[in-house]
């Protein structure tokens, strides 16, 4: 009797063990393809990550360029009160060893300062703001406020992103005509040269009293878009200044 009970118990244990193995095989059979699919998808996403990062500026250009240009004409300045008076001053400019008196309107940081045109490169009516803060470069070109004021003798420096307003800057060629127009003066330049330099080299953006020059720069990635430690600089010589009549407020 004891042997019969022992045999039954062993048979039940064997059936239970076989049932467990069957469940394990079923789970493994079902989960293995799913896990393999997740692994393949993970590898695929990792492979796509670098091309996506490279293409991200182009994607931004396609989907936000129209909005950026529409908002770029906004004259709302978040950096100063609306009731602040214009900073209008008389300055002296020496031309052919003769001093001339002209009126200049000094911008406040964040003001819509000028309009840039390089028609041969397809760059038309680009808004230029006073300053190079991120929000200003989203709206247009930035005037580097460590450089000379537009109209004064010296080096006027402009900057913009290579995936927005300076997207076509690499298309500029030597001899192209560049105009930079404010409310008080229209400056005309001719492109002299294009240079590639490291961002730590401040030679091209420093003020240069006594030499009339326009310098425009953007990030340079060997023709690709996006941020870089290299800069593409376009150096221009002055052709002419055309001063405008500006009413000087009485003190």
C-alpha cells in the first residue's frame, strides 16, 4: 500500500513538473520574438539618432522659417519701457579730411535697428536688431553691440544663425553689394573676402576706429547647418554713406 502511494505521489510530481516546463516553453516562445523586436528597434533608433541630430536644423528651417520671418518684423522691445525717448545725437564724421556733422539715432538693446539686403545672394529685407540675445536672433539678424554703431567710422558687426537669417550667407560672393539701412543713414558696402575662423578669434569682430568695414558671421559646418566652433565671416568695405534728415529733439 505504501509503495502504491509513493508511486502516485511521484507520478503527480512528474506531471506538475512537466506542466511547469510546458508553461515556461510557451512563455519563452511568445516573449522571445517580442524581445528581439524591441532589441532591433532600439538599434534602429540609435542608428537614426546621429542623422536626426544632423538634420534637426533643416527640419527647424522647413517647419518654422515662415513663422520666424513673420514674427521678425515685430517692433515690440521687451528690454526697455515703451515710453523711453529716442536717443538722438549729433556726431562728426571726417570725410576727405573734412569734418561733417550728422544725426544718429542710437538704438536701445532689443530695438529693431536696421534692414539688411544682399540681393545677389537672395537675402532681402532682413530685420536687424540691436543685440545678439537668443530671442533676438530668433526674430532676425543681430547687431553685435560690442562693435561700432551703424554710420560711425569703424567695424559694424552682424550675426545670425546659419539655419535661419544667415542661411544664404555662404552664397555671398566677392564683389556683391550689401546695403544696411537705418532710420538715419543708408550704408552701402562691397564684399571684399570670406574667411573661416575659430570662435575664439576676436580679430574680425573688434571695433576698428578709422577703418570702415562691415563684418557678418555665422556658424560654419562645412556647408551643413547647426552650431559649430568655426565661423564663416564675410568682410565688406564701405562704398558710400547716405545720411537722412532726422529731427533732433530739443533739450
